[in-house]
């Protein structure tokens, strides 16, 4: 394996299309965390974890995100026009955008989980072996994000993704093949879904 392939083998795939329906329609990507939009924070986490290529799937208020999140210049921005149908469509759009690139695996991170930092993401990234790799962060033994999907699985994941179900069903059916990486000691997998969750932002 060449150094170039090593560097680009695992691409970061950030799902940031949600409209924040339970947050009054404010797109999650633009919520402020540590002085910058969540989408920029999450991209920084993927970069710090070693992902040289990062694809960001946008949806709700995509134009506003492009305008206000100025730290996305080096990312590939993918727009999911069907973002209202749920995370499954965003995962599909993101995986499709990686086809034909040097990426051999996608490291999938959700924009609304700022408690998951670079250390946890790097642990899951390190589980990459080849295109058949399947790995997931675990919190007290329970599977969560981020998730590593080798390219050999992309078509199958895409076929199973629908509504708010991303890779969940695909991974459940292949549970014995999924390498679980415990991250509960370095990350907190809470979601920013409701106004009550906004207290997690810093």
C-alpha cells in the first residue's frame, strides 16, 4: 500500500443535513460550540483524527451553512435535497460522493454529537484494515458513532438505508463482523436534539 493510499484510505463523512425540527427549525450545523458552528467543530475533529479527505453532507439551509461556516473550504460539500426524509438519504448521498475517489473506507460522524472528540474518532479510524473493514465506537459496550464502513460495504449499506435508519440495520445483521472500539472513557455520545440538549454546547 502506497503512502498516498494510506493517507487517503479513510475519508471522513460528516452528516450535517438535519433541520433541527425540535430546535425551532434552526439547522444543527450552525449551532455554536466553542465559538464556531457545530459543522466546523466536527470537521476539525475528523481532521485531527487523521482524515485528510472530508465530505460534508448538507441539507437544511444549505446555502446559509455554506455562507456562515467559513471553515469548510477544504471539504467536499455534498447537498442532499431529500434531507427531510431522514439520515438514511444523507448517508446514501455521502457514500455516493466517495465512489471514484481514493477512499477505501468512510468514517461516518454525526454533526450533533460534539461530545465525541478526535481521540475517539482516531481509535475507530485505526480499525481500518482494508475495504472489508467494519468498525464502530462503543460506549459501555453499546454500539454508537462514529462508524467505519469499508468500501466493500457501501452498496449494501446504501441499499439498507432509509428514513432515519442509516447503517444501523446493515450493521446489526453483520454484528459478528463489526469490530467494537470502546470509547466511553474518552467521549460522551449525547445528541443535540431538543432545547434541553443545548446545555451540552460550550
